[in-house]
C-alpha cells in the first residue's frame, strides 16, 4: 500500500468473514458433483486455514486521494481507486450476510474496467456505514477543491495553445 498520501481511516474487518468464506465455498463445492469429495477435506481443516489466512490478508485504507485494498491467499489482489473516479457506493445484503451481521460495500467507478459491473467489493467492514460516509465526504472534498480544477483548466489552456500553434504551422506549410 502506498505511503505518499495521508491515511484518513484504516478499515477493520469483522472476524465472521472467516465463517462466511467457509460457508460460501462449501455451498459451491456441494452443488458441483466434483466438489463433494473435496468438501470433506474442506471441513477437516483446509477451509478454516484458508479462511483464516484470507482474513489476515485483508487490508483496506482510505487516504486523502485513494481507496486502497489488498486481499488474497494464493492469488493476491491489490487495488487502488482514486476517489475522484468513484461513482457509486452500494450496500449488499443477503440472508447469509444478515445472519452473520455482515455487509458488502460495492464500489463502482467511472469507466468501469470490470465487466461484472463493480471495481471493488468489500465484505464485512466493521462500521461500514461510517466508512462509506468517510469515503463520500473525502470524495466531495477532492471534487470541490479549486486547486484541482485550476490544474485541469491550465492543462486545457496549454492544450489549446499547442493546438493553435499546430494549426498555424499547418497553414504555413499549406501556403508554401
């Protein structure tokens, strides 16, 4: 995770995520015929080990410019989403999540690169409503900052000047 930005909040995750992972994977192993023999191994200890390792590797932090997230056991994923690109924050609940007192915070960004429809899903953040409000508040601060808008304007003005110079050069070449 980057250290160049100020950390506003580090998310804490509910330990019940371990149970959630154990049950979800068990369900998918059960509905697949090939997975039924693996289900025995899963419940004999492999599931608890992988769930524990996954929980230990979960990290999420809100900085003054980005939302940073790390997860994974064998295949690790690290995502950094600029706050100005966040379009929508959605909570997802289902009966299993509700029984375990968990929520999924789904984050969608502008120009989604993920065909599934969201760029990040955070499962089991403690005080998830508070974390969501902090993300939205920080995004508003970034979007309302006139310094960012002036940089965009000056950049666009420089582009316009450059384009005018190119146009003038092309006209000179054309007239010769």
